C-alpha cells in the first residue's frame, strides 16, 4: 500500500468515526446558543393546531430569567417536519415528568422548544427537593452549572430499565466547560452504590476528558452491566484522545480484559488507534490476538500510524486536516512494514500475515514499551 493510499484510508475512516461521535452529542452549549430561556417545567395540557401542538408548560423553576418577570406557566408551540412525525410530542399530561426545557421566544408571546434529540424536546429532571446536598447549587451559579447539576440530580434517581435518558444525559455534557462544582457532581454519581449512577458519573467524567474517569472505570468495570458499559460508557470512549500514560494503561487493560467486547471493544480500539503513542503499543499488540476482525485491523492501523508519525487525531486538528500530515519516525526507514499496512478489506490470509508481522516487529524493538 502506498503512503498516499494509507493517508486517504486514514482520512476516510477518521471522518466516519468523527461524525459518528458527534451523532451522540446534543451539547448543552449548542442548545444555549439557540435558546432564550431555560426552565424546569412539566406539561399540563396539549392543544393540537394546524401549525403544531400548543403545550401549556407549568414552570417549576426558571434556570435563566424570563424576558419579562417569571410567569407560572408559558405556552410552547412544538412543531414537527413531515419527516419527523415519529419524534416525540411530550407524554400525556397525566404521565408528564419534570423536564429541562430550552426555549426560544417568539413575537406572539409563545416559545418554541429546542429539541435535545430526535426523541425528546427536553431532558428529564428530578422532582424539586429530591436532590442530595452534593448536587445543589447557589442561585448565582453559572447557567451551565445549574443544568449539569439538575441532570446529575435526575441521574442520581434513575433506576428504571435502560432507556434514552442515560445516553442523552451523558451526551448533553459533551463540550461543557466543566467547573469544580460539576466535576464534584460527576464524582458523586460515580461513587454511588447503584451501577447505573456509577456508569453515568464515569461516562460524564470521561466525556469531560477527566483522567479520573478512566481510573474509576477500571476500578468499577466489573460492577457495570453490559448495557451500562457498552452504551452509557462505551460511546464516550470513542472521543478519548488523552496521551497520559496512566490513562492509556487503564484503557488498554480494560479493553484487553474480559469486559473488552462489543461496542466497548470497537470504541476503545478506535481510541487506541487514533492515539497511537508508544504507550499504546503493548495494548495494540494484545488486540492483534483478539477474535474480533475489526479490533485486529484497528491494532494494525495503530502500529502504522505510530511509524508514520501521524498526530493524535483530535476534533481540533480534524477541522484543519492536520491529523493527516505524517512526520515519519526513524522506524519508517525499513520499508518492509509497508506491505503489511493492509487494505480496507484484506483477505483472511493478508490479515493474518499482517498480524504475524506486527507482533514480530514489536518484539524486534525492545526499546519500545512491550
């Protein structure tokens, strides 16, 4: 495979996974840009109209101030495009739950909701007064802190079957400027007895690029259910790019251990491939023996990226395409490795030959981490 073809393949794969990771995210920061007010409210009535459904939203708390006073309720007009008719107009009033609503004011005095995802117009919130002291905040706290702690409070109460809430709550925190108050809230969740709360807290820490997230995941990984590990935590691993050796060790040991299967294996394998520092090589070596074909391919991709000196692929250098600019290392001068860089869809024989080569290659360089 030529260097230009390797660069093209790296770019295409990275592009696909970059947009896959964005698909999980309904960032609070993005919602705030398109909203005028943020409230905790519960629907009390729905009226169908030609232009949508008019919702009477009873306000439980104004998280950001209203433009004129703080009324006890507001009118929210939820509209759907024809292609989105499967999306949710909120549940019937008798089944409504408190929610965090992001609203944009309209000239007629109504508001339109800014959808947090294609399933809900709001984030689930906990009943007021139910939040433990560790998840409360002062009235003058930044709005992002208020929202994050309200989400954490709701997460601390969740005990139902797996559903959209856990994923949307974690996705909401992507890109959120994490304060000490929010960090402490995520740590509180991660150390609660319930495995669902642990998973959400750990996932939020990992999503916030906090090294403690992976340390806690390694400590508690056996306590999490498959859903909690694969779905709640697994999706946040996809965007992990920290080159800290201790964090890489935690991630590597988890993914090459007994819980390294399914979506978690997929996302962690991609993360190690995209980091591809010398510290990842021992774990990429172990992934070469993984029964999963894609895990072996990702491991080989990591070795090639290491030799070629590609930068760690981050959201920042993705936008500038700098992640595709190779700075070949001294290991690239022996060109025998190039025939084992494999194509996008190698035959079984080609893949096995590449697996054998890269094992031997690492063994032949004892100066590298083994």
